[in-house]
C-alpha cells in the first residue's frame, strides 16, 4: 500500500512497530501532514501518561513533525481548557495511546475536546489514530474487558459505551495474539446491528471516509458480519453457557486488502486479488 497523504481514521491493534520500519506510525505521520504535521498525543489511557506521551513525541519529532503537543488529560475538567481546545481545533493529527480504555472514555467521553476531535475526524479534517485501548474506544459500543480461550459465552465480554468515532464498529485488539475470536463473537451475538473488527498487533485498519477499510501492517484484520445471522441463543441461556451463533460471515484480511463497509463485502481488483 503506498504511503497516502489523505486523512483517515486509523485503528491499530496495539504493539505497533516503534523502532524498525515504523510503517504504521509513518503512515499516520504522512496522513497528518508529514513535516507540516501538528500532532496531538493523548496518553490518558496509560498509567504512565507522561512516559508514554514522551515516547511518541520522540518518534514524531524524529520524523520531523512541525508541532507536537501532549494533551496530558488526567481530569475531565482538563478537557475544557481553552489552550487544549485551541490545539484540538488546529492540529492535523491526533494519536490516542494504549492503556485502559475505561480510563480513556471516563476522561474524554462527552467533553468539548472529544466532540471537537470526533467531528473533525469524521469530516476528514484530521487523521485520528488509536492503538490498543485507543482502538477499543472507536465504536459506539466498546469492549471494556473479558476473557479468552473459551467457547463464546456472554460472560466472556464486558460491553460499555465507547467514543463513537465510527459508531457501527465493535472493535477488539491484540486479536489473534491474545486469542480473542470467541470474545468478539460473543460481543457481536448480543449486538447484531454492529460490525465486529478484530485487529492483530502491529496491524491497522485504515478508514479514509469513502466507506472503504484498508489493512496495513504485519498481521490480520478479522471482520465479523452478523447481518445474515439466522439464529443465536444469546438471549435464552445463562451468562456462562456456550452460545450458538448461526450464519455469521467472517473475513480474514491481510496487508493491502480492502473491505467495503457499506456493501459489507471485501473489494476485489480486476486481477482477482484484493
């Protein structure tokens, strides 16, 4: 995939390469304006926001960003700060780090600052990226936690409200690395009006605003589409009982593959490949 300069919403599965090729971070940097980029780093999900914020600052500084600000929000009142608000209104890229997605939502949801960032991202005015916890918050519904290594069941996943950047998605991250297929299937069984997106580490689902998702990075993006689901016992069994889920559609996408969110199908090129 060529390095695009078009703005996008970038959902990263976590543990993106920060040392060697830095492909995903470089893609974010270029989409944010390259050497004209004014980047806002939001490390609020982290327990060590100053440390993680500085790490990303060094990376984007090495790349040559024009301006970098760490929005070290540790209280909801910080989101009303006119200096931070002004930066959110004028930056070209926003990067949300990993950590705890519940902490991130607790600090940012329904604030003036987050509303500005969400609206600018949805209008294509900025590039917005989130990794790990920063990825989990992208949908209207959010996977707040859960388990792995079991059959799908309702107790395997905790659902709460996310930041609604791309509302129709239900995102899970560190996906195959932490064996989370059953967790995402459990989530989708109870929210069949959403589209499940499971993103591996050092992998990114890129949404350019044209209804297409493109895959970047070393792993896979798993799409779980329940629109043709014919049956689930989700509403009739106990929380720890196994789920039956019939006629789920599952796609495994790799680097360069594309998926049409509106048509709910992978996009093939004329050569027969994606």
